């Protein structure tokens, strides 16, 4: 059973990969159906024609015997009585597969071949059924049990005198069986040829569609990072596919140029706006500190302006960092670090009135290769988010543990949680889970995007696990040195 399962497993995988909507399946099925109709039609026509030739030969043979029978009897009548002449001609014309009998108008057998007494003709009542035939004046195939006989029947006249009805029967069972065997062989051969054609056609179509699959694979692997370097080379592909590849390459080039211009624009705008806003923020804070004659509405207005300026500066800084990461201009200073020191330092930096940040570690030291400042930025961002979206008095936990060859830092909160449908989108720029995650929380919508890209730049990955009403857990995974 195990051997049979191993033998059928590739075929089962092939069947599972069959797509009825694919071009390959439709072309293969169409050509296969056309081939089957063609080969089947030729086979059926050949079979019918061969059978007609076979039956025509046997029918003509019985007709010739019946037509010459009267002439032969007239020759023998010159030497013997009519009854004896009839039997003499019957014995002369009779062979092992040919039987002749003569019946009077009153349906009595006047003479017959000795062949009808042979066991092969007696079997299954063949002789009896033949002698009891009542049809006259016909030529056709008469099946009896598993035997096939060509029978020619008609009135017999000698010297213009009616004698009775003459029957000539030729056993063609062996020829018919040989013909059927040939037809079975021809059918099997046609099926084998059709199967071979199907296999050849499927392989040829699969090979012909390979350039389209290459385009599909290339399109699936295109990303922002390799958009400018992706080009499709299909020198030996059909002309239409080469034209498609050229159009595809031109589209990728235009997309790459547009994306490069967009990143340059974001980086330049972020850089140019950050400086005047920083100066403006400095003047606002200086005015708030030094001017003692401000009225309460004036001071409140300046405080709001200062807060909004700081938020805008943070947004521009995040945009600048994101643009640098995506353009590849941000260089990470990778070095071997002890994660426990980084986690303790980040927990010590957290200064919140209503939350407490606790540390849990199941290892003494855990070394990874990372950028110290960027890793601290990642952890501060995650802790800051955990605190923002938690209730007052909830505890935010930092866990450090080792799983196989990975170091994991978990930031766990007891906040409102993230819906499952939003967990794959929160790492996209400016993605908002709901209206609460807006200016009320002070976020820019870029923090998690930067976290994801920085961690991936250090060879790690970020995971999230969250349930509504139970909190969230963000996990940073880095390879252990």
C-alpha cells in the first residue's frame, strides 16, 4: 500500500495543479478534442469500410453459389434423376463453412448439405434454426448465438420449372471474430496515439507558455526595493510575448522613475520644512518662557501652536526617516549588542505618570547584531504606542527571551487591542485602525512603518498578536549571534 501511495502521489499532485481556467488547459483540451474527433472519425470510417468489404465479399460468394446452382443441376439431370442431381450439386458445392438446403413450396426439406449434421453446426441449435427459416428471397447477415452467417435465399427454377426455395448459408464467425480483434487492436492503437499526442501537445504548450509564467513570477516578485533593477529578458519567446515583455519593462521603468521622484520629493520637502518649523517652535517656546504679560487666551493659543508645531516636526522627521529607509540612503551601524542592556535602558527612559513599565527576562545576556540607536528608537516607539492605547494604571511589559536561534523582545500591553482584519495593515504608512488613533493620541501614523523597516534592515522581523479588549503583543525577532 505504501509503494502504491508513493507511486500515485506525483499523479495526485499533478491533478491538483490542473486549472480548468488556464490557457494551457484550454489549449490542450481543445486540441485533444479535435484530435480525438479526427482520429475517432478516421477509425470509425475505416472500421465501417472494412466491414462492408468483408460482408460484400461473403454475400457475393453466396449469391454466386445460388446463381450457379440451377445450371449445375441441369448438367447433372442429363445423367441422373432430378432428386439425385440436386443432392449431387449440394454435395459438390458444400464446404466446411458453407451449407446448402432446398425446401419445397410446402416447407419440406428436399435436400441438404451434410455440413448441417456436423457438431459445429448442430451446436446451439444452428442447423435447426436454419432449416426452420421461413423468409425467402433475401441476402443478409443472420446472427445465431455467438455465430454469424451470411444467408442467400431465393426461388429455384430448373428448365423454367419451380422446384422450391434454395438456401445458401456461409459461416463467417471466424472472419468476424478476426475482424473484431483487428478493430480492438486498432482502437487500442488509436487510444495510445491519442494519449501520446495529448502528452506531446501538453508539453509543447507548457513550454510555449513558459515566458508568460516568467512574466507572472517576475511581476509577483516586484517590490519597491527592486523596482528599478527588474528587467525581463525573453529573447527566444514568441513575437507577441516579446512585445508584452518590452511593454512590461517600459512600465517598470516608468513606475521606478515615478517612485524615485516621489521619494525625492518627500525627502526634500521633509528636510526643507523641518528647519523653519524648528526655528518657529524655538521662538514659540521662548515667547512662552520669557513673556510674562501674556493673557490666558494668548498663552493657550501659543501652547496649542507649539504642540502642533512639535507634532508637525515629528511627522516630518518620520517622513524623512521613512524616505531614507526606502531609498537605501539610511545606513545602519550594526554591532554586537547585549539586548538586556538595551531593554533596561529603554524601560528606564519611559517616564509616564499613569503607567508602569516592567521588565521580564529569562536570560542573563543575549547578544545580537543590531544598530543600538535604531533599536532603541524601535523599542521606544512600541512602548510609547502601548502606553497611548492603554488605560490608566495598566502595566506595559517588556519581555526578553530566546526561542531556538532567535532573540525575542515582546512589548505587551493590556489595552483595547487591534481587530484581526487590521493587523496586517498597521505597518503601512498612515494606516489608521479607527478614528481614535488620530491626533488625539499624538501619533503620525508612520511609527510602525518605520519600526518594521528598521527591524528588517537589521535582519529581523516584527510580529503582532492582538485580541479586542485583551491587549496587544508586538514581538521583535532578531537572530542570535
